[in-house]
């Protein structure tokens, strides 16, 4: 990967830009519009949103106001937990597209595998949702479909009846929470792995090993972390509303971590999961 416009190729042949701009916790309105536009100005061509982020309107506005042709920008959104099921997935997708104001979506994900309201019927619900997403994909309304926060046993349950293997699995990955077994499983099935909270929500940036590696390369801990993910063939989704940090997170293509330093970062003491446990979410 040599630039923000370089891509991973999903198993259906569709390209997905190798770094995405995350919008979780960026509020609707001018904040998300300005942040997404700054990201696009910095060279990002991949923006990740979700129905529950409640900022799809702003993301769509930023895309339209950017002046960049729609086909050059990759947009992801996600199905929220309360909308799982066949008919409700179709309705939720229509609502997402109305908020975004777009004619098609590049990637649509099931956001969580075991929602609180469907804890006893999650296998049925994800299969119903997936069948609806397969329909939307076949109709050409979505270029790719995938999942988020799926562990191996969730994946295996979905694959029992799926016609189409998910193209993407978006999960929490950062130094101190490598998810190596899950990454290997996904890659073995041709699934692109995306990392949400790749910087550990900022909580791991003071780690002494990260700082030592960053100093060695004349980079920031954030930059070496994002580079570490790319060199593991993982697509990072950094988030920021700070224009300097947005640009800084894009400058990760003019250096390469040695095998030794990749190992040092991979060996950082466990920080553990900083977000929700997919088997035990309460929302």
C-alpha cells in the first residue's frame, strides 16, 4: 500500500480503499460535515458511518459538497440491532439511503451479532438480516455486504445458510488486542478485516513501546499503530475531528516497520477489549 487510494480487493472483485475515515461519536451537523470534508481533502476516499451514529445526513452532505465524483468515494453504513430481521432490514436500508441521499451504498454491515432484544434468537435474526442484504446486493443497491463485531462462532452460524460469504468483518483491533485468531480465520475465508478503534480510543497512545517505536521512525504512536495494522493486511478506520490529526493519520505510506518492530508492537501487554463484548452487549 503506497497511498490512501490504494485498495484491498474484496472476494467479489470490488476494491475498498485501504484506510477509512471513521465517524463514530462525531455528532450530526457541521461537525461531521466539516470533519468528513477535511478527510476527503486530505486524500481519504473511504468514509465509515452507521445508522446508530446518527450522522448519515452529514456524511452524505460532505460527499455531495466535496466536489469529488461519487464513484471515487467508498461509503459504508451499518444495520442497527433493533432493525435486524428480513423486512426490517430492507426498511432500515431504505432509511439509511434516504438520510445519506445516495443512489447506492458501497458496503452495508450487520452492526452486532447478538443484540439485547434478540439474545435468544440471534442466529435466526442474523440469517434473516443477511438474506435481506443478499437481496439488496443482487439488486445492485449495495456493492458489497459484510458484518461487524462477528467472532468466529457468529461467522460460522451465519455461513450455515448464507449464499454469499461476507466480504468484510469490522472488529475492534489495536495494539494490546490483536485478535490474531479471528484475523487469520477471516483471511482464510477471503474476508477483508477492518479495525475500528484502531488507536484504542486514544487510551493506548502513551504506551512506552509504541512511543519507542514511534521515536525510532520519527513518527507518532498513532502513525506507527496504523502502519502496523496495514502491514498485517488489516484496514484501519481512524477517527478524529482535529484537521491536523486527520492529515497526520493519512501520512503512513512513506515508511515501513521492520519485522522486529512489528513483533514489538504485537507483543504489547494486553489492554484487552475496550469496547463491547459481541457476546454480551446490552444494547
